[in-house]
C-alpha cells in the first residue's frame, strides 16, 4: 500500500514536472493584438519580442535629411522655413492629371499622383483632380496676401503659410479636390468619397495627410483634408502603421503652432 502511494506520488511529480517543462513560457504565449493592417506581418511570422530582448529597429528615422529642401523628408513648418527661402527643386514637371490649376510637382511625386489617381478611378469609377500643387515663393506671396486681405493675419496664418514656409514650395504637396468639384479646400472634403478614400489609402502611394484634424497645436494649421504631402512609401507606411500622424511627432521636433516672430 505504501509502495503504491510512493509510486503514485512519484508519477504525479513527474507528470507535474513535464507539464512545467512543456508549458509555454508566459512571455511566449501569443498576445492578442488589435487587428493589424493587412500589409503588416502576422504575429506568427513576427513574434512578440521578449521584454528583455534588445529592441529591433526596423525603420531608420534618420535615413534622409529633414533639413535639406531637396530631401523627400524635408520638414517645413512655422518654425522650419525652407532654406534658402526661395528654394525651387530642379526636377519640377507638369503632372498629367485633371486639374483646376495646372499642377507642377517634383518628378517622383508627380508619378505617384498619376498612379494614385488612376488607382482611385479603377477602384471606384469616380475621379479626383489637382486643385493646387507647386507654388513658388513669389506665387505664395500673392496667395498669402490674399488670405490676409480676406481673414486678417491671425486667420490667414491658420490656413495659409507665409512665403518661404509653405510645403507647396517643396514641389511635394498637392491640394486634391473631387470631380465634380464639391467641397474644394473646405473641411467637408473629408466627407466626400475622394476625401475618405485618400485618408485611408494615400499612404500606399507615399502621401500623408499633412494637417490632420485636432493637430493645430502641433502643425500650426487647421484641418486640411485636401492637403497631401509626398514623403515616399516607406515613411508614409511607417506613419500609417505606427499611427503617428504628424511629421513633427514622428521626428521628435518641437510643435510649431506659431511663427518665431
Ligand atoms: N495651406 C498650407 C498650410 C500652405 O499654405 O502651405
Ligand atoms: Zn495645401
């Protein structure tokens, strides 16, 4: 009887041991994640890193300059004017898409706009168009002064950049509108089919919504659902995946609600 009890106890201990040995380590138990975008690897191909493992950096935030006006990543805001102030990119070309104002952009951004507009039309049967793209320093002088005449300087500064401070001068930004042209340069563009599609899909062609809703304290501008900025597919996708909405936050730059002077 005692022998039976001892054998039983030993068997139970071995069984418990094997459960202990073969039970998954708590850190290796798959963690339920919120739904991931379709273009990110599934958890099975990308296991949750152990807390004690070195952080694996998959994206180099300093690959390209954010200061050089010729860089696809240049950050222009109220604290970061273009340098030189009258900069004009050497590779500006006409962008062959429907337009309100004839659209010029840098070559890579122009090619991506053409591809993005075509994809939108193929998917939905609808069309979008260029409202305004590259603006030189001198053109921005007129645009900004027009807004000041209409809204006063404080109002103008919430919607229009001063000359030398506009992303439009980089040749990488485009204001996009719908065909037919409803809600052009109006916040109701966000509710159009074109506005909704762009907000969900523009990153796939390398564009970001540069002045998102609720970010005025960071970007310095009111919500502009029509203003898209080309930064390249890798950065646009990284911002989409991480949910970081502004270039200022992504690159740890100071918020730029106001001009320095
Ligand atoms: N509307 C944007 C801020 C610009 O004028 O560049
Ligand atoms: Zn714009």
